[in-house]
């Protein structure tokens, strides 16, 4: 009898300790279906939009890597976020003022760290050649209005692949994405929503979801109601944030389909994390 009582005392004591430790503010959540997208590759660990960042995305088991594309002077699809090369290379000027051969002369790793000195600027064709079968690709078209013909160039490249289910193309330019979907109907396209335009009317949502498989928001400018409205129309929602430390917890709370992050390493830990209530 005494042994039996001691067992019950131990159980009750453990429960009390758990109750004392729980403050009603957080809970642990397992979210296996939330996609992890490495922003400009795993850009928190390596120079953005470079081969090193993309390799790190694969190492960290991200579901997709995200990259940005411009056209060079000679019409090559160049992977870089800014329209100028100043911030991420040791050169200066607009991408559109250089040929691919000239862009190869610049170092795309040295501004991040001496460790990555000699990193070369990549093309979309090279990215697809190396990574198409390893990881999903989220390709953002930058400023299509300043890169006339970029949609046709991307479609021409993607058309070489039989199965495009692992590819998403996105842009802030709605008409560019409408054009992409028209040119290549089997392609998943995504519309990026600017923070100032995050409140979308029902008619606007109806229009966007009629051709876009994804409608993507800055996590600080969306709420669960808007996410629900997109998903009820059959499309998905990805979220990103430049500096919001609560990105993952907000994403779970809103029930989004994926997170675009510089640090996709949360994917490795079985997507278990604390959610703020």
C-alpha cells in the first residue's frame, strides 16, 4: 500500500511541476506540412543567390530555394536580387548594362565573407541544371517592366522540363504572372502582395486565385482571415519577413502553407517550435 501511495504522490508531483512551469503563454506545435523556402538560398549562412547559398538550402533540407532573376545586356537570365550589382558584388552598375561574360568578372561572395571569395554570379540555366532534381525552386521575376521579354525567356527555359510540379514562379507584377500562366498553363505561379496593398477585396481575391496557385504576403501585413480567404478559393499562402523574430509562430497561428526565410534550419528540427498565444 505504501509503495502504491508513493507512486501516486510522484505522479501528482510531476503534474504540479508541469502546471507551475506552464504560464499560459506558449505551447509546442508540430507542423509537418508547412513548407520551408530558403530565401535567396540559405542567405543567412552564405552569400545570397549564389551556389553556396543554394547548396546550403539542400543541406538544411529546405523544401524549396528561392531566387531572383533579371536579364543581362545580352539577354541572359541572371540570378541576383537587386537591379544593381553594387551591394552583393565588388562591382557597380546595373545588371542590364553588362553581358554575362562581363558579369562573370565580379566577385559575388566577398561582400558576405572572405570565406566565400571568388563566388561567381549564376544564371537560371545553371541553377536548373544543378538543382532541378534536388530541391523545389521558387523563381522571382524582378521588375518585369524593366526586363521586357523576361517571361518568354523563362518559359523557353522551363519548357525543356517535362515535370514542372517542383517549380513556382512569382512576382509583385500581377500582369506578368497572368502572362506566365497563360504562356505555360501547367506552371504554378504566385503573386507577391505589397504590404501597402495587403487588404484584398473579395473581387480582387477572386481574380488573383483564378490564375495564381499562391498568394504570398509579408507576415506582418496579413491575418488569419485573409489567409483563410485565399485558401478557401483553392490557392495557397506563403509568408516572409525581413526581420520579424516571430515569423514562424505567426505563420503557424495564421495556418499558412509555407515560410520564406533566410534561416530555413527550423525545418530540420521536425518543425516543432513554440507558438506565442
